[in-house]
C-alpha cells in the first residue's frame, strides 16, 4: 500500500488556495458573495464536492461565512481568531512569557514612533486618560490593568492594523506578564512613581511628535518591565 505523503497539500487545500486567488483576481472584498460552487468548479477544473470542501475549510478559518440557501460571503478575520491560535499554541507547548516580552519590545517601540507621527487628537485624549488611570491606581492589580490599557492605546495611536491585531491577540498573555512586572517591581522595593512617570515620558514625546524620542522612551519603559518581571521570577 502506498504511503500518503502527509506533507503534501490535499486537493481540498489547493482548491481553497485557488479560491482565495480567485477572490483577489476578481477584486472581491469583505461582505461580497463568492461565485457559486458550480462556477468555481468549472473555473478550477475540479468537482463541486471538492469546491464545497474547500469552502468549508475557508469558513473554518474565518475567511468565509456560509449561509443557508445562499452563496458564501467573504469575511475578514480579526484578532479573536489569532488569539485562539495563540492560546492553543501556548496551551500545548506551555506559556513562555519571556517570548511575550520580546514580542512587545519588537512591536511597541515601533508603535510609539508611529504614534508620534500619526496620533490624532482623540488618540492623545485617550492616552492622557489612561496615564491618569495609571497614576491614580492604588494597587498592583489596578496598575497592571491601567498599564495594559496605556500600551494598547499607544498601539491604537500608531494606526497600524497588523500591530493592533497582534497585540490584541496576545492580550491575555500581556495581562499575566504585566501583573508579574508590577508585583516584581513593588516587591523589590522599587519606586512606583519611577515606573509610572516612564509612561508620562512616552506620552510627552508622542504629543511633541518626536518619533525618535517616543521610541526611546518606550524602549526604556519596556526595559523597566523586563527588570520587574525578572524580580518577580527571582523572588
């Protein structure tokens, strides 16, 4: 009996990829109906059964929405789909928050630089509100939640959908990481104001439209976060 090569894409997967190419070539967008299974089958030279399986595969990936008695329509996956994949990955292989720290360092410095160039008035109002929330927080739990909200607001102010989607997808892991940062920081006897005012410097540079300065301020704050997390782990 010939052994199947499991590394080779199935006909269904190849057809699903071809359907995505067809969607792109026809200039279809979110909410548009895709061609019928019969039309796709004829265009690709495969059976309708294979096309239906391909559509089911794409629907399972959140790329199509199947409708009873009507053609499937195109959907755009958001951060929730990516979050499920991340959660599954960490559930199977274990959570390594050091990797999460490295990810945020690679994204948030660039996000701060972009925010200095792109932030709107509404973005600055939101960032100011999140900074005041952090300043008024009375314990580590409240501080870490305000910290998470501030950094998310910086990424939103960068106006980069991929950055925002990535950060939102790992938000539950960031929540755990920042709780460790604040507990480690305060348990080591470090001044709370020092960590809080680091956020004020980020906002100050964003308001000044100083991309280089905001990136440097964010980098300094993330290094503080790394120190707090290390204090937590070494306690």
